[in-house]
């Protein structure tokens, strides 16, 4: 596929911002690896060979009786007894970290939260769960949640801004007053109040945060539509009888989308921060979920275990910093005044 000169220019400008470009490469690599967290940190083997058969406990439930045990419950692959049963007639490949985000290590050298050891590189939390595993799963959950929220809220915000800017008049007036009132509400307090009414889960949190996050792009898109709708090519399209829907989505929206694209990393940044804040306050994800906010809360409650707060803080700080750098690079790439 041949790229247009404008696209090549933007890619060149994006790469020219080395801080943003390398941040994008590093963030993409880490996020891609986190998508395979079950193969990196898990208390189940990636692959088991037993009595001539191959099994993948990462994806499928296998009772202990499958490997010659006595119980119909799922095999505990960290149990020395189960390990011995499998090794009699086969072998198994364990992940690099033999703990999932909810795996409790009962063989700790001290009372939880336990200090870092060769088994738990960053120690355990106050329930005996491996911190590294919780960081990996928590990072993946936070980024995926932020991406979904960013995409949905951007679609709604772009649509609302397009309606305001294109039609103007009473449509613009009514929507603008609604947005002014809605944006004047104390968002974090409203999120806390709404989250306290329902049993927390990912779906409810996404819906509650979506109620307020959609306004981020409305102003940008509205301004772009107000500017473009009076240009000659739009007037010509109307004169030729082109449908309003076609003019909006084919002729004006691409220009507004370019302006909106530069804000997406910052919206993602805000979504991750808000989710972490709610988790920190205990109003976010259900208890036991892989949550960066819960890890920070544990660090505050267990000052004698500094590895909890430090681990969560550095992961969150690095993630948000990388997204800011990426956002700056995207902004430079779409800046028409930026020289090559």
C-alpha cells in the first residue's frame, strides 16, 4: 500500500520525536507481552505431557484424577504430590513466574506481606499474593479498560461535537448548555457516589465513567465543524444535493478526526488514573481483581512493606509518563506548522 505524502510526513515527524517514538515502541511491546500474561505469570502449566497425551491447563480445566490423583477438583500444579504424579509419566512446562494474580503463596518465610525473595521477586501483598504477577495483570486490565473507555467516549464525543458544529442554531445551543451543566459537576465525587450504589464490576465502572468522559472531545470537534461547514467545498456539496450524512462523515469528519487524534493518549491517561483512584478508595473493581489502585492502598496500609507502594507507584508513573510522551509525539506529527 502506497502512503500519501501527508501520511509519510506525519510518520516522519512522529519518528523525529525520539522520546515519543521510543515511548510508543516500549509501551506497545510491554502491553503486547501483558496480553499473554497467562503464559508469563500463572500457577498452571503452559503445557503438560502425561501418559502420551498433551494438555494445556492454561486454557482448560483438568481434574486431579486426569493425572492419577484422587480428587475430581482441579489439580493444584504447585503441589509437590501432583508434580510427582505428572513426572512419573511425563513432564510439564511452568510459566516464568509460577503465580497468577490471585495465587496465594502459603510457603512464605514470614507473615504476609512478605519481603522480596528469589521466589517472589517483589515480595507479596498482605494476602500472600505475588506482587509481580499482580502488576502484570493489573497493567493489562488498566490499559484495556482505558482503551475501551477512550474509544467509546471518543465516538460519543465526536458525534455530539459534530451535531453541534454542523447544524448550529438551537441544536448547538441546547447541547452546549447541557454540556456546561454536566461538566460543572464534581466528576470524581459523582463517580464515587454512583459506584457506591452498585456492586462494582468492570461493566458498571465502564458505564459510570462513560457518563462523564465523553465530553473531552466535544469542544474540539465542534470548533472544527463550525470552521469547516462554511467552506466552499461544503457549500458545493450541499448545492449538488449531497446528503447531510455524507457531508458530515465523508467531507468534514476526517478533518475533525485529525484534531481529535492528538487528544486520545491524554484521554487514555485520564481513564487509567480515574480507575486507579476508584480502586484506591475501594470503590472500583471487585475485591481480588488485579488492581493497581488496590496495590497502592495496601502500600498505604502497610508502611512496613515499602515494596508494595513503590512497585505500584513506579508502574503507574512510568505508564502515564509514556502515554504523555506518546501524546506529545502525536501532537507534533499532526501539527501543520511543525517543520521536518
